[in-house]
């Protein structure tokens, strides 16, 4: 009986350890969606960059339309794009961490995933990037990566709407815009790493449509950190 009791206790703790990060994510995403609807806020976020071609194109469009965005950077790409990083910072965009090598925390060992997160943080510090937010690769966390981010004092940068720019086939950009309109605003996840021209153009077109919609609707366009000060 005593052994069975401890087996049940250990099993419960293991399940709780697995579920806790996921549950925290669900709660925070619901809070984000409610906040964006209440405040009429649009937050544009871009993952997996920076790149030498697509990121400057996105920056050109944002500058033309007078908008700021939050970029979740991969450490290994930061190391090869210092001039792009400098431009992003100079133009007032928010820079955040997306790990070093984009490892899925649920598909590699816990130690590898923690190392990936820590190396991503260290790379941004090395290149003089101040950051507040971390977005886990694929949105996946295990207990150790969750605790690692908390221990470093960073916040999780979740989203409320997925652009689908990595899907095959991609959704109609109008459907993405309509999803944001139904929510009354939102945090949109896009990607700015270099791919084929069609996918890059999709991101640029969607960015433009979202900003035009925000203008028509009278929404505030801001970064995640700016939004957090409104909460």
C-alpha cells in the first residue's frame, strides 16, 4: 500500500510538471486576447529572424506605415546579421529571444532544450540586446525551460492569431485579417527569415493589410512591451 501511494504521488507530480507550462500558456493567451479586445490593440510579431533580405523588407514597410513591431530573434542568426540588429534597434523596434537554434523542447532532452534557451539569452546579451520577452520555439515548453525563463526574469511572448505563413498551403491573408477583426485586435505571429519569394511576399502583404485595418478601426499598434504597460 505504501509503495502504491508513492507511485501515485510521483505520477501525479510528473503529470503536473508536464501540464503546468501548457496550462500557464493557455491562461496567458486568454488574458492577451481579452486585453487586445478591451484596449483595441494590434501587436505584430516576427519569429526566426533576423534575415538579410526579408527582415529589411519588413522594416522598410513598417517605417513607411509608421509602425513598431516585436521581433523574436534566433541567436545563431543574430551572429550573422549585426547590421540588421542595429537597424532594428535604431528604428525603435522591440527585440526578444526565440532561443539559439529553435529546438522543440518536447522533442529533445530537457538538458538540450535548456541549453538552447540559455545560449539564446547569452547571444543577445553578447550583442548588447536588451530583452524582456522570450517566445519558446514552436510554442513548446517543458518544466525546465519554463523555469529557466522565469529564473532569468523574462516574460513569455505568446500570440493570439497565427498568420499561417509557414503552412502549406497558406491561408488566404483576408481570413487572417478577419480573424483579428473578430477578436477586436490581437498579437499576430509571423516569420521574417529568408525563404522563397512567395512566402516573404505573403508576410509583407499580410503586414500591410493588418496595419491598414488597424488604421481604419482606430486600433493602437504597439510592441509587446508597450502593451504590457497598458495592462
